[in-house]
C-alpha cells in the first residue's frame, strides 16, 4: 500500500477499543494493516464471537454498500492500524486499482463459505464441529507465538458460548487430543496441529466418499 494512502486514510486503535458497535449507523469500511480484531454479535442476550480478523482482512463494508446499521461489534485485540474509507473513497480506490476490488470479492466469497460451514454444523447438530470452530477462533485471538489457553476457562467458555453440556465439550477436547490436534501442558490446552484443526472445521457438510 503506497505511503501516501497510509497517511491519508490510516487510523490507529489501542487494545480493547471498540471500532464499531452493533446497531449503530456507519459510513466507513476498514482494511486491517496491522494487528487483529474480534468480531462479535449479540444473540439471545449473549455476546458471541463470530470471527477474528487480521492483516489484509476488512470489515464494515455493508454499511457503505447497503447503508444498513452495523451488524456486529468489532473490537481491537491488540494495537491495530486500519485504512478507513467512506463510500466515495472506496469507489475511487477501486477505480484506481482493480486488484483491490478482486481481493474484496475473494474475501466476501470466503466469508460466505465459512457461514455455510457454520450453518451445516447447526443443521446437523454437530457439536464436535461447533467446538472445533470455537477453538479455532480462540487460538486465532492469541498473540503471535502463543499457542496455549487455560484448560478449565476454555472448557467453561465453550460450554456457555455454544450452550452445550460441559461433559460434551470435555469429551470433544479429549477426542481432539487423541487426534493429535490438541495437547495438555500443565493446566493449559495446547494447540499442536493448527492445520489439522482448520481441516476439521472446513470438512463439515462434505459428503463421505462414495455417498449418493
């Protein structure tokens, strides 16, 4: 990204800062230059984490494309630098650089695919898949180089967030340990194989080989 573009559209946020809030009006979209943000949504009186976004990802585009209220709350996980565009600014940027437009389209398609995976989990009542998705988000939130979380806290949060019995969550954790995805390190739950965890979450909804 050219330096002049960074200087003109750059905005910085400290860890914990709310960048945009669900239900508020918005006229800007954001492209992440550094850091990570947490996307969450209120549902049935609880706040649920939808995803964690990092460098190269964007959010807030619906507010300037469809002029609707913010559909989620976005919070800075660490120090974050964003490029911030209003509707006119985005149009001008896309007109000058078609690669940016293609990148946005590509990421929107990926989001639709991820949303489809979550729906498949819910439709099939696949508790193990939902727990794997939850863990994927938990580990994405960690600072770079860190790969473990407190076991008991993670267990309780997954049970509350997904509204699943704690014993079901515990069993899923144990199954993931046997599969070599997770490991125990003292009182911490260690992510051993990130790619395998991602593969589990992305396999939902795929029919077994040879099925009709």
